[in-house]
C-alpha cells in the first residue's frame, strides 16, 4: 500500500451467529457490487476483497495477478491510465493502481483472483474497526494473495447490469413492527417527506435529516436490531442501521428497509436525498430470494 | 403473553413479556438456549434480550409463515422448573478505590461504607440477562437496591478494560477499554472477551455470576494492570 485513503478495509459477507455475544455481522456494505466482483473474477462467492470508502487508495502490485474493480467510479487508474471498472484486469509486477475521489457512488470494491491470504477472525475476514477486529489499510501495509496465475481472461459486466448510482433514491420499507408507537399522521409524513443524508453516515448506520417524526414513547426495553432497521431516537431524525450496527438497542423503530435498498443506500453520500415507500412482506421476501439467485 | 412481530424482511422478534422481571428473563433464556441447541441451519442469528428474542432466519429455509410454525412448535411458554440453573461462574474482582473510581460516590449516595458496598455487591448472585453494546459486554442483574446507582451524568471518555460497573440495578464488566457512564467499583484481570476462548465471550446469557473479592497482590500476580 502506498496510501490507504479514508477508509479501506478487507471485507466479505460478514460473520454470523455471534449477535448473542454482542458481535455485529459486519461485511460489505454493498452486496450487489461485491457479488458481481467475485463473479467477474470467477471467485467463490465469499472471497474477501477491499472495500474502499470514497477513494484515495494507492498501491503497487508485486506479482502477476488478475484483479477486478466494482462499485463507485473514482477515477480508477492503472499506471496513470484510466482503468475501466466492472471489469477484470491482468496485472504484472510493478503496476500501480490508484483511486481518486468517488464522483458517483461512495464505495469501491477491489478484488483479486483467489482472494487475499488473510487469517479469518471469528469465522470471517470482515474488518470491524469498532470491535478491534482488523484495521484500516495504510501506507506500508502488505496484502498477500495466493493466486498469481496470469490467465489472460478479460471479463466485463454487461452495461445493463451496471448501476447508475443516482443522487436520489426511494427506499422500500417493511412495516409490521413497531409502527403502533407512531400516530398515523407521523407515519404519513415519514412516507411523504424527503430526507437528506446527514454527515453522520458510516458503516454502523446512516442518520437522516428532515422534519422530525414524533414517537408516542421515549424508548423500549432493549432488544435485538435487524439489518436495515429504522430507529427513531428522541430527536425524531431516523437512523437506518447497517452492517456494523449495535446488536441490541432501545429506540423505537418505524420499520425496516429492504436489504437490497440498503446496499444502494451505501452508495449515497452526505447531502443526497432519499424517500421511503412501503412494501409488503411477501413482495419483499420474493425480491430478496430473486436477489440471492445472483450468488452462484 | 407471546407475540411475533415482523422485524425485517428476514427476521422476526418474539416478545415474551412487556416488562422486565426475573421470571420473564428466565423464560427468554430457556427458550434462547433451546433454540440455540437446535443448531438449525435456517436460523442465522438468535439474539436474546430482557423480554424478547430476535431471530434472523434464512429465506432459503423459511418463509414468514414457516418460521412462525417452526417457532410455535419450539417455544415453551412456561419456565421449566426442573431445568438446572445456569452455569455458575466466579469472577475475581479487585474492589478498591484505586481502580473503583466511583466507590466514594456510591458510598455518599447510599450512605454506606465502602466495605459494606463491596460486601453487598459480592454476596449477590447475578444472572446474565443479555449481551450487547460491546462484544462480551454482559448485562447482569440484579444489584441490591441499597447500592443501585444511576449512570454518571456525563460519561467518562475512557474506562479501563476489565472495569466492573453499576448502572441502576445492573452490573457489568467492560471487556475492552471504552467510553462509558457506569459507576466503576473494581476491576478483574480476566479477559471477558477473547477470540481464543470457546464461544469467545467469558459469560453467556443464562450464566449465574458470583464476584469474588481479591487483594491487590492477587490481582497483580494474575496479570492485572493498575
């Protein structure tokens, strides 16, 4: 590594079955870009990669390898020449990879054929900084990879499957949880107003800003929190909880965002706008099952 | 009461009660332990808390209808009195003002001597209600009401690893250095969270915990840091 950028960490699908010990699931923020990355490289689905937030990573390759890049467009270059993303590249010793700042989208995925050679912790390669599991990549760090075969294949994703990462997004919400804690008019304004993404957005969650939503109660008895849960704290500004969320918490929730839409949300930045619309549980489950068919 | 609620596209929360009591916590714990023992591949995460269990299930194994049927078959609504109490775990604590920054504050609020506070705290048996906030951070109840003390108004930015605290009628040990607002009364040399121990967390939901006062020498000899 020559420069680590703002936040560049190794991730995979995350660690599961440990929420009862207070350990979060962690894992890549945008599963769509991650799944495609490994498909391009013909890697097994859970092969680790580097998740780069906003850009700034610079590294030199010290052996032949095949890599791919997916996610946000951040002026990716190979030896100072523009490199295509959603595509594989064959590299040789001394090649220089560089990422600028993401113009559209927020998270970039960089994978290598065969994955990086890193020991798993608690069953996963996912770095969780708040749990002291792994660290941010920085200048001087080295990541080993196992597969240095130079097989010359070149695969790129069909244009129609490349997401456009618009600045505005409608998130589908599953109700049926604690919406009884909110008056009808509060739920109505939740679905009718636009929300700005605040600067407090990270791997734990995205804080939103708009007219506050009032809840009839201050808090609930602490309980487990699902991926995508929309918490309404006392100030009435929703927080959508994501991969590094706390395992239990005591704020009321108005609903939960469909995971596919959480992946899209992960590509938004502070200042972007979103709204919400409801989706039925049956519909939501069918959409998730279809999404999971992407995973070989 | 037993209530299932949709918590997300692939999770359901089971509410056993709407208030915290010893009986309700026991009901949650017994069901948590029996669900965990099933080792069912379709159950991804099982997260117990005071009155509820959150189940993250795999949509490739269960639809919502199927998971409810499955839970109905596997949830017991009465605590099984024949079932043994949880595993008894002893945790050595160096109780002293040197590491127990709030012993003096509790002493003033409770109008008890520090010796009495230590005696009251270490003679109680605690149950692990839930684990969260930090990996291995176990919420223990219940602290004797004579020494139950509200959280500090302004949290400390750094609480040393192993610190034992009180917040209202609950007690907990900080598994790693962390900011926090609990009243600190002592410290253990044990690793409460360690990637190398079975289950990773020294304590599990349902365990019974007893604190054993130790001297400064014993604390240091076993690797304790001041």
